[in-house]
C-alpha cells in the first residue's frame, strides 16, 4: 500500500482550459495551471479471494488533495489566483491473477481495474474568484475522468514495475553448502479457495555436483482446516529426508575416527566454547533455517555419537579398550585403533502427533593400526541403533528445539576376527558419552534457535506449532 500510495501521488495532471458564458459579460475563458497532487490518502483497504482465479483488492473512502493556479480572461482583462481542490470518496478495485513462470517463481498480473470518484470541492483565492463557480461543474467532470483513467494506469504500472520484479527476486534454489542445495520452486500456481491462498513449494534437497531423482515420493500435504489464523505453514518429512539422502549419497555421513580426533575434541570441549563446536559446514550458510538445522543434524549426529566422553578414560587404544575387550590387549599390545563409521542407509525423520523422531542405524568397523606400518588389521564390525526424539517450539519468530534419547544406544556384533566379546560393556561407554556430552552440546546449540524464513518487513505473532501424522507435516501457524 505504501508503494501504491507513493505512485498515485505522482499522477501528472494536465492543465485545463475552456470557456463559459457569464450573463451580460458574454464568453469568458479560463485556465487551470500547475496542478499538483499534495496528498493521495489511502484509507480503507480490503482483500477478497476469487476462488480459482486470484485476489481482489478494494480501497474505499480515499482522499486526494490538489493545488494549482487559476486564470480567467475576458478581452484585455486577466484575473489570477490559486485554488485548493479536494476529492472525496475515491474508490479503487483491483483484480489480480496469480500464476507461476517456467522457473517456478510466482507471478501476478492485473486482470481488471476500476476506480470511481465521489465529490470534488474547490476553494479559491484571488480577486473575483467567485467566477470559478460558473465552471466548477466542468472542472469537476474533467478531473474525475482524468483521475479515473490515471489511477488504473498507475496501478498497472506499479504491478509491472514493483510487484512483478519483487516476485522475480524470490530465489527458487538456495545453496546450503558445497554439497547440497534446496529447491523450493513452485510446483503449481498459487491456488485460491474461498478460505485462503495455497502455495505449493517443492522443498527438495539436491546434490550440486550430480542432481538425480529422489528415490521416494513426497507425501501429500493437507493444510489445517482451521481458519482462525492468518498464516499456516506446513513442511513434510520429505524435505528433511531428501537432505539426509543427499548427504548420505555424497559420503558426508561416513567418518573415520582415530585417537587424535578424540584428543582434539576433548581439549575443545574442555573450555567454555564447547557450545560452539557443533558447527557443520551447512550451518555457516548466510540464511540458516530450521530446515538447514535438521538436515545438518541428521548428517552430523552419526559422528558425535561415536566420540569419546570428555573425562572418560577410554581411548582408541588397546590399553584402554582392553578392559572391555580383553583379547585386544593380548593380540595387539600397545596398539592404536581406528573406527570407520557409516550408516546402513540414509536416516529418515518420522513425524507422529506431537513428536519428531530419528532412528539412525550405523555400521562401525574397527581396525588395529600396526606399529611402524601403514597396514591395518580388521578387528570387528558392529551395528549401532538408537531412537532420538526432538522437541520443537517457536518463540519470537525463532524455531527452538531440544533432543532427548528415546532409547539407549544398542550395539550388535555383526562380525569379529578376534572371537566373541561382550558388546554390552561398549554400550555403556557410548551411552555415557551420549547422555553427558552429546545431548547437552546439541541442546545448547538448539536453544539458540534459528529464524524463520520470512519476507522483509514481515513479522509473526501468536505463534503455535503442531506436529501431525495424518497429513505428514510439520505445521506452524500464526498471525502477520
């Protein structure tokens, strides 16, 4: 509205001239010069939906004030003065069609424009200014016709020069990091119903180096049937799971863990900056969002859950693990170990009423690093699984979260070259670490929150977040 008001104030009014009969004086000519709009006040606005077509904006009881100079001439006599003109009850009706262009960006075009002008009042100054009363009606009719024509022309120009370019600046892809980007182009034109405006975005992560089709379908999203809020925003688990698929295919969920990695992490976590060391590359994006946070989490948790606790005496060394796996110290005395960790498949988020869960299943291959050699001996392979719950909340336009273990980390021995050993002791080590370091560290980051992706000068209040299962969506509703 601010842009339209500014544009309407720039309407160029032409000089008006003509003649009129004044009794015994006969024909008198007049001129109105230097007409200028002082103020174009937009008062009452209303937005109406046109189901299946677009939207209609109605502006009523608007007001225009105009100033200028007048001149009346009869033979060799010329009278001059100034006038102030007020136009009341100006109404504007604009119908917009909504669509999408081939790149997936939204479009808007003026389908119909109509304007009407109510009463015109003229206040004059100067000698014999009463003469203007004789041609007041002519002035009124001319100004009405000019304003009606110019208003709709300005509306069309403003749509072309401001609204359309603004919509075209909306990016359809966002590069998250060097590996992945997200495609949120429109998959269809915005659809107008009697209850609201539905805008379907793709919401799919892709690999920058080699884009390939997603091997699973996006579930249908059904928006809330409630209509007491201004805005409803839904994100299906498809968005998060395409992120997991991309990072898994790129190998970013495969890790090699050695003793020096543990020592570095122990030193880092031992100071007050421990809150900041969980920073996957994708979280350094200039526009971090909740989607980015969840995708990074699913790809990074696999590494953190397998690192050694801060003040825990277990290191990746046969001396330390000899207490848990006695044969290690006998077969490979004073030998460092190495772990290769990889998920069996891309871990997927699951939504249920009020909950978001992640159930990663990982393979852990242990090796002995032979002294004075580049060789390594495979020792055993484990399968690890756990259930993680995420609690999501919204405060002051930021998405906040916290993690809790839905179940303990469970280990299963898949293969062993050093005979059987009790994996329950290893479970104790890893669960201790997850409880006292992993979850507190992740929660410290999640408590900082991430801003919602909102257009400029847009703010949300009275926010409420809901997790649904039937429609497979993460829902956020609020007022603008």
